[in-house]
C-alpha cells in the first residue's frame, strides 16, 4: 500500500491558503561578532495553512472529509502552490525551453524534471516530482520533441525512446503540484453559529516522495 494518494486537494482550498518555502540554518555568533552559518537542510520545504480557505459550513465538511480519507498525517496528496506552480515565472505561456534539466551523454534515457531558482551566485535546483498530466513539453537541442518520449506524472521522470546525443541540452516546460501531507492528527473545529464553522489551524507540509 502506497503512503501517497495521487489526488489534488481542491484548488479553492489552496487559493485561500498562506505559507511558502522554509529552510533550517544553524547560526553561531563568534566572539568577534562574525557568524558561522550552516545549512541543516539541503533542500527547502514548503508549509501552508488552510484555515483561511474555510469560509462556509459546507467547505468545512468538504475539508474534514478530505482529511479523514487521508487519515490525518498518514497519507500524502497533491497541493497546488499558486505562487509557484509553473516552469516559468509570470503569466507568459509555458515553453519546452523553460528549464534545462540535463545534458545528454549518448546513453542515458531517463531524466528528472527540475526547476532552477537564481542564476548568479548559488542557483538552487529543485526536483519536480508531481507534474500536472498533459502539461509537460520537452525539447532536445532547442527543438521541441512531439514524440519519442513520455513523462511520468507520479515521479516527474522523463523517459526517451532513444538517448539524446552527447552534449545536447534537454529542457522542459510544465505545470506541477507539491507533494504534501496534513501536519495535524486532529482538527479543532469551532461552530460559531448555525451552519457556520471554522478550524483554528489546518497545516500541511511538503514531503519527499
């Protein structure tokens, strides 16, 4: 039995959420006043709270049902982070040249979708594990590939029928979801008045899949 359900939390909940990426950094201040800083996590991790997205009793019931089916913190699910859900920023259409994901070596046929943040000092490359079905576009050496490849929407792995040649740039464009789980084993519900309810906190946290 898998511990991840390939189901997207209804997007009206994620639209009203707040949160974003977090990191863990250990900082030691020396007697000189200088700091020694050490990254405790190799990758950022996203956290969100859904409480502001529950605005009616019917939405409260819908979210509780979704939480119950996930058995609280037990099963993961897909979450749409509306601040970061595409291979490119802004509103311009996705293209197969958005993100360079690898350089061909003449033998490798499988490549992980990735998204790179920054460029000048220390670019961060994030693995994209949950692309949206039907959204992935792929190019090799700057030419979009209309066939000869497939993308696994449960892993984010692109597989070619024939390995791209040595030195060819492999790029991709896509939409994607974040794999998350609820971070609470109980929901503290408040019934404010007839048929209107609220939950104090509904945290979700990104997971590695």
